[in-house]
C-alpha cells in the first residue's frame, strides 16, 4: 500500500481525526456565505461519505467529519458538482471571514462580502511561514471581531457636516455613542479624536446633512488562540479599494519577508518592530 501523504491532505483541507483513516474535511466558505445548492450537496456528501452531520467552525467554515481515506477523491468530485471547494489548513492564508455588511445590515458601512471575495481571490492558499487570517466586519458593532485577525478590516464612514441642509434637530448628538458631537449656536462640531466613524450620525439624520464616504479601518497582528492579542491600528482611514489592497499586499509581504517559520504575524511585529511595519504600510498607503 502506498504511503499516505498526510501533509498534502491537510493542505487540501482534509484533517486527520483520532479515528484511524478518518478525516474531517474543511470546506472553503468565503464570507460565511453558501448557496442553497452548496448546502444540498454538503448534506448529500455528509450522508453518503460521512456520518450524516457537519460541524460549523468558529470562523464560519463547514467541516464534514468521518470521511474515509478511500473516499477522498470521490468526495472532492462530488462536492465540485455542487460548487463546493475544499478549504486549507496549515501555514497559508485561510478563507476570509465576513459579516453581512452594508448590502443587508442597516448598520453596515461597507460591502463586506465583496471585499472578502476579492481578498480571497487575491490571497487564499498562499504559502507563508504560518497561518494568516483576514476578517472583514461592516461597522463598529464588530460582529466579526476584526481585531482577532492577522489583518482585520472594519467598515467606517468618513463624514463632513453640511450646514445648509441641517435643521438643528440635535439627533446626531443624541445617537453618538462616543460623545464626539456637540452643537453650539446651531453649528455641529465633531471631535475627531473621539469619533470612531461608526456612521450613526449620518444614518440618523432626517435631512441628509452629512457628506459620507465608506472607508476601511485596519488592524494588524491580532491573535485569538494560545496567545490572545488585539490587533493594532497603524494607519488613518483608507478610502478606496486600490489603496486598501496596496496596504494588504504590503502587510502580507512584510510577514512573508520577516517571519520565522511557525511564527504568527503578531510575534513578527513584536520582534522586528511595529515602527518598521508602520513605515512599510505608510508607504503603501501613500501610494
């Protein structure tokens, strides 16, 4: 019998179980979104080749356990018929996670799923010194916990008050959770040192008295496992996709260039220096 290449299987999403010759297959679920066709095929495969159940992971993934070694090729072929692809494990870029974002959620400031798809197409499966995770959340509610990721992307609104459209109702000041808005002599003032760009002022305004532009607020070096660390914000708001991808390209390349094998991004930053990373990111930010 040929020797089993467990490393290649793991790279392709098949993780060994404690039960001999059984594998749990991790599927690639981008932004937490599956079609009804995907779900039907996953259920069919779980019943035919597994033990009839699936596991939903903490990162929006689907795993089908109890896949037998002899059935792995048939499982991959069957899943492909339903538009499903295996995920990845090990030292490489994992599937991008996302909340529902502005296309569905009233609080969302950015189209998170669109960004997740583009990030996934750009980086998914890239070989690196250790695993690397992206998470995209639509607003300051932070349902996706962006700062837990190696690179977290949080939706924001960059806004400017339009005096001529304002009726001085005061609603923007009332809904501001960071107390960044004050109204003096009929003028709205925003303390941007306090503002978290959540957009509640913009969305509550009855007269559209704000110019608002969707933006991205990034954090770097988050972890949530054996070591828990909140990602650090090193840049101002990013206001367009080209600028966003310049920065994400620079971040992942910095990790690739500087990380030791088996070292997460956070520990690379600690060892090499946050100021060194900031210099690289700022250059990408400036274009």
